[in-house]
C-alpha cells in the first residue's frame, strides 16, 4: 500500500492521461486493504504498526498538489475573503466587486459564477487555516490529515470503551479513499467527520454515574451542531441523540443552527427565492439541489425510468422537462427522510436503559447511524468519492463485540467495497474536453455493492420473516 501511494506521487496531476494509472495503483492498494480488513481479527497486528503505516500513507501523499479536486482553491478564496471582512455569500467569485481582493488562486476556484456553498463553521475553518498559513494548499492538506487522524483516534478509543479490539481501527485508518481524499484532496469533510465522531465519543464517555455528565452532553451537542454547520449531512443523525441529550439539548442544537444561519444570512440574504444566481447563504446549495447530478445510483435509475431517457449521465432537463426529474428527486428525498425518522424511532427504543446495558446501547446507536447516512448515499443526486467517507468511521463498529452474535457484521463488506469502487468515478476527468459518465463505471461501482447489501441483509430478513410468521400463527390461532 505504501508503495502504491508512493507511485501516485510521481504524477504531476491525477487527471487526464494519469487517471487510469492513478486508479490502477489505488485499486492495488484497495486490494491489500481489503485483505488486511479480512484478517484484522485473526492477525494480532500491533497498534504501533497500524498507526505507523497509517501516518506513513498520509505523509507520502501530503506533499502532492491536490489535483483530483480543486475544492481547496475555494477554501483559500473563502478564507481570504473572511479575513478581509467580506461575507463570502454576498458575491460570486467572478464578481467585479471582488476584483480589488484579487489573488493568484482566484482563477482556479471552481464554479466562479457562484458564491460560497460552504456553511459558517466551514468558513471559520477556512479563515483560521488561511490566517495561520496564508495562501497555502499544503496547510489545508496538513489540517485535513490531522483531523482525519483525530477521527482515527476517536474510533480507536471508542472501540476500547466498548471492549472491542482496538486494532479494528485499521478498517478506518488504512482505507485508501480516506487516505487520498484527505491527505491529497484536503476536503473539508475531514472537519465534519472529526466533529461528528467527537460528538459520538462524548456520548460514550458519559457513564451512568459520571459526575461530568451534563458538561459532556452539552459539548456533544455543540460538536454535532458545529459538524452540521460545516455540512448539513450530520443533521441526519441528530434524532439518534434525542434520548441521551434530552429535549433541552436537542432544542439548543436546533437554536444554534437557526441562530448562526440567521446571522450570516441576514447580511447576504438566504438565496432561497428569486433567480437562482448562486448568491446568498443557501444560493449555491440551492443550485446544487436543483441542477447537480453526478454518479448517483437509485436517483439516477429513478430519473431515467420516469423520464424514459436512457443516459449514463444526467437526464437533460431541457429535453424531458422538469416533471419526471422533480418526481425522482421527491422520491429520493422522501426515502432519506423516512430512513432518518425510522432511525430516530429505533434509537429511542434501543437506547432504553431498562432494556440493555450501557455498552450494548452505545454500540447499537453507532450502528444505527449507518441507516440515515447510508440512505443519504443511496438516494442522493450526487456522489463524489469523498462523500462516502461519512460512513467509514462507523464501519469498524459493525463487527461483533466479544461474545456477541451480531447479524450486522456482514454490512461492513458492502461499504468497504463501495469505498474502494467509488474512486472509479474519477474516469470522468480522463478527457477534460469531454467530461462524461460511463455505463460500465456505474455498473462496476453499484451492482456488486447492491448485491453485497442483499447478501448482508439476508440473515436479518430471514429472522424478520420467521418473526412475522410466528406472529401471524399466534393471531390466527387466537381468532380460530
């Protein structure tokens, strides 16, 4: 794996003619990562070796220039504007109003016709990093790497708290997607993950008789609020925390979101109405919701089915009209919301102190987070590879605890496969003059993934069928 990451550093760019060689080395690393994950409970790999190699993998890629994604230049631009007291939601990057703030990297910012799509906590992060290390993509790579390793530490410590082997943190730390997207790509998702996992870690640190219980729960609330104000995705797991937080802290969580969003939106506008110009706090996110469509699975199949227009990429709205596209988006959004509500209801039931011990309830909450986060990845309209990192800190907890007969352990393999196969979508950048998606790539990404999901679901479905069968038999006997 270290050799594969080292080979990647010899390419000046990972796009265009270097996409296929990059993916070759990435998939070789992924193969050995899967082998290591399969053997993690059999080989007593020392923690020092696991961490030493995890750091080595990242250090190798840290000194590459981010080329798989140009998001880092948006981070630099936003941090630059905030440092000058300019609201990054007020004007698109190419606005003449901002010409007096010109920098060398302004021309490299993607989608320059939009203002920033990133929420206030992300802006605070951009400002801090850019203030400490002005105009440095390397600083954002190093920051993402540090946050990523922090996530690995949280995962390891939670495994210890749950009496699960700490070496299972390898499943997160050695994942090639995590290594590439943070040490090379510098994505702000590292901050979101750090804050989200920290919120879980604090919940696990609150024992039944903890004298600092209220403080830890309050910090957990603040941490998840900050994660949500980085990217909105962590809001999907907030219902899981209700029973432990209590309604007061859940209210504080939502008030924090509303308050911070209100302050920033007041001066720049919210961008939710009128022409979709990309300005305002949610202006860029509104365009994202209306028009972005890339590398999705269920949504893409719904869109092509309802429109009758077969294409490997996005269905052209100008040809098929808005009706079928909006209907597909409505179905996908409904499925995400249903999954979130269902997870919240289940969390309330399984986190009952009268039904099981603290350790079992805690790991069940961790596992349950896969439901809304996984649903988001299954049903959303756009899947860039780094989006998949949101579920990867949870994967080590799918493996059974000692003396536990869990049927959920199978679910680790679909997500490990997907975290490796999603990188194939980078083939879109092989020809910069003709950016497009491919039928074969989507099939390689998703068909084995869904087959593995069906395989993983079989024991649970079989148990559910037997349960329903017995219930029906009892009801029929009672009636007769």
